[in-house]
């Protein structure tokens, strides 16, 4: 029964993706010369301590920010509701034997974004990532961005505490090996995330569906913490030692 359910879900997603892809192609023809706008999508449950700091930092860089959290995560919901310009989407990440169905959360946000912002570029951004204030300028002034490519951050710096982040010291460079990882994925071609048991596989599956994966030269993002949380956040590894 479980296998049949998974196959049915994948078939339904493929049909949805075909529809949004056709609509997206028609929209590109219609609005090919419009100014670049950026819609960010973030899955965040159990990250309210980081999100409280990152929301006012990252929000001005986007035309719209969509945050997806769990239906039971009332702390994150209350925090996001302080920002009426942010679109909040609620999901159950653990339905149907899932540990942390990140793919489901991102897909719900993608469908909303593709419908309401059909001409935009879309940024998949983890809830522990701080991007520099030159991000919007870098993207909006970039004339070589291709609609069928996927773009990532050239560098990621991992910090253990706020004082180091503020001073720009004692960071660990993240080894991305030249690939575009799930913590920062910028794209325009309308593709959908698949359901996932946890957060470990769906990012790679999504990124492999683009023609080329390219790093934005010279662009750096900061990571608040040093660990990955493929099954959802279980421990806090970033220290707020400064107000």
C-alpha cells in the first residue's frame, strides 16, 4: 500500500510539474524583458531562534518570502505572523511514514509562488542562512543568468557563535566541491520538489533536473551553525553570545 501511494504521489507531481512548466514557458515569452524579481522559499521548523535574527536581515532583499513550517510549530508561526509581508504555509512534515518531508513543504510553496509570482526568480534558502546585502544587486545586475540553469553561492562560511559572525572570524569554509547545494538554490525554470523521507535526498534530486549548475562568482553566504539537520533540527549549535 505504501509503495502504491508513493507512486501515485509521484505521478500527480509530474502532472502538476508539466502544467506549471507549460505555463512558465508561455509567461517567459510574454514577459521576457521584465525586471528581475526574487521570491524566496524557506522550510523552517524548530529554527525560531535563528529565524528571529534572520527575518529582518534577509527580508528586505526579496520581493516576497514564503516560509513553510509545521502545523504544530506554534513558536515559528507566531514569529512569522509578526511580518505580514511574509507568506506562511503550514504542513505536516511527518505524514505517511515520513521523518521530515522537506520536499512536500517546498513543493507547496513552489506551487503558490509559481501561481502568484509567475515571472520571478525563485530562491530556495535554508532557515539558518544569512545572505549579504549585495545579493539583490548582484542578481538584478547579472545579465548572464540563464533560465534553464540552477545557481548557487560561490562560498559558504559556517559560524559557531554570533560574536564570530559579527567579526567575520573563526569560520569554517563549507566544502561544496563545486556543486549547488540545497541551502541556496536560485532558479527560474519551474520545477517541483518530490516527496522525501527526510531532507537528505530531495535537494540533490531537484538540482539534477537543471541543464547546468553554476556558482555565482564572488558571492558568499553565512551559515549559523556547523551541522546539517537532515531529519529536522534536533540540537542547537549556534550560540547567541551577543545581543
